[in-house]
């Protein structure tokens, strides 16, 4: 008997390979190293250096990265198209972008981005093997374990790595690879296992609001031109 399996309500994660000029790429890598300066990592031992915790969180505003950011914005619009958003009914805001540099044995712990709606990561390095540290996206739940927690115990009962019961998905970095995913999705970066390699990427956070024109729908924030900071 062959069952037809209907895989319902999937989360959409997008990847696209952006062509990067090798000279531009070398320049960007050098710039990011310069921005890191003497720092080796974030305060917690073993954690990669991330620009957002070190004052470098508006990379897209720097002339050198404007073109790159523009291509990420274009990809973000394509992502929104792909999951059914009507371009005329939303405004897309790039609110934050920052480098992440991971030396040997450094990682980024599991987290999500509650400040944003859509997140993206552009890789500037990597061999495609994942040795420098996979990006790991964590499944928000495992609907096919039938009851939450059934697959937690050691020794079964669900086959390890079964595609309909995965609790994570890994992506190997390589230069120019861009990944886009919902900001609510937990993710982490596995340790850089190559003592010779520097893992380098740029993260981007987008927020959706209503367009500046017209009345905003109930569940979408009005466009920030209408916001007023409320101070005492
Ligand atoms: Fe992140």
C-alpha cells in the first residue's frame, strides 16, 4: 500500500546564489576584519564576533555595502512574492545589518530575532563543506512525532534524521550564498571546525509595515512616518 503524504503548512526558507566580484569580495572581507579590530569574539567565551553587539549594525548605510544591501533587498521582495504578500500592500524596511566573524571553534548560540519579521544572511566565505560552521535552522515543532516530546528520549522510537521528523536543517556557507527565513525561526551557527578558516557573513533584519499611503490594515504596523516617540 502506498500512502499519499500531504506535507501541510511548510515554513518557507529561501536560498539564492548572488554573483560576487572577487575583488569586491576581498575588499569586503578586509573591511569586516578591520571593523572587528582587536576584538576576538563576543563577551561569552567561544562565541563569534558579531557587529550588532559591537556598534556595527548599520552596515548597509556604508557606501561600500550599499550595492550588496540593495541586492539583498531585491531578494527579500522576491521572498515576499513567493509566500503570497502583495507588494502594493506592504512597505519593507531594512532596519539592521551587521557582520558575523567566526574564528576556529567559535559559534553562535540558538536564538531568533524578535525585533524583525524577515531575516537574511549573506555568506562571504565558506567552501560549501560546512566545516567552517553550518547555519542550523531549528524546527519550531515536530508535528510528525505525533505528541510533543515523543522523539526526545535516547534510543528511539523515531529513526534518526528521518526527513519527516527533522528537528533542524543545516546550510553550508559559501561566498555569495544568501538565505532568507522568518525572523521568528530559531537558528544557530555550529562551531567553526577549520583552524585555518575565518567564517564571514552579513546578517540583515527587515520589518514590514503598511505603506505610507492609505489606511493601514488592523494587524500591520502603520508606516513609521506616522510614529511619534512618546517621552515624558
Ligand atoms: Fe541570528
